C-alpha cells in the first residue's frame, strides 16, 4: 500500500512530488530545505537551516507513523563543505545513538540562492 504525504507546500502539486511517500513499512522523505511558500524559514546559516529541516522531516515521519528512530539512511547536500562540521553536529544530536548510514555531498546550488542545506531521509518501520 502506498500513501503520499504532503506538507501542504504549493510546490508539491506544481512539481508533481510528495514530501514523503510511505510504501508498506518503508518511508522516503524527499529532499527537504528550510524554504517555505512565504520564503525561507530559519536564518541564512547552516545550523538554523538544518534544525528547521529536521523539524520538517520529523513532521513527515510522524504523518507516516514513523520517527527518527526508524531512519536508516540520510543524505545531506551542502552548497559549501565548510558547513560540514556544523550540519554534522546537528545530525549527530538527532542520530547519535540511531546511527543511520549517510552521505554528505557538496552541490553547486540548491533551489534558491539562500538555501545552503538540503536533507533526505529513508526509514523502515519495524
């Protein structure tokens, strides 16, 4: 069974995607930034953006009946690898004991110039 989970963003139907998709016991959370329809939420700073992103991811996981404890993979996209330690520290606060597999990749740009972090998460509900 498949369930599409929306954050309510007007971009979801416009671009044809969901914030998350639950398929059976698997949950896939789309690339998430601190952006919002009314503009960026959180400061133009890596730690603030990362905290907002994880709030959004947590909300999507909850809608799917999952939590951070169910996350098995994260992917972090940074526009500048100099933010690695700051973003990694927030990731560590959340996942220090859970320890999902992860990748950290530097990218040339995200959807808007003020965005410097984007994160994806995959979960398995056991």
